[in-house]
C-alpha cells in the first residue's frame, strides 16, 4: 500500500474528502519524520514504535576491486511492532495449527 492507496482507504473508511485524506497522510508522515530527525521516537499504541539507531562505522570491501573500504557511521530507522500487531498478524497461523 502506498500513500495514495492509504489516502483512498481513509476516504472509504472515514468519509473524508480525498484532499483532506491526502493532507492527513502527508502531515502524519512529516510529523513522524521530523520527530525522528530530532532523535526522538514515535510510539503508536497497538501499532509499534519508530526510533532512530546509530550504526557505527565498519570495514567493508569494494565489490569490483576487492579493496578494503571504511563504511561511515550513519543513522537508520528502526521499527518495533507492538505485541498487539504481532498477535494480530500471527492470529490466523495459530488457528490453523
């Protein structure tokens, strides 16, 4: 599902206009991205937690010349699903087993 499909789902589920739904999705993405840019974390109960993790620099290898290189440190996005989301996703499998 992409942003457009998410907006359309909001239109069908809540009855918003398409422009309002698109604005809601864009604003939510902007708010989450801004909070994470500042090093914060966003917890949505029943869904999960978005956070930023720092990756240390490490050694690597250039795949064409096989020369050793240093991969610089960077920040990466981390998502940890909630117990409720994991249970919901796993529910069908547990019933069949």
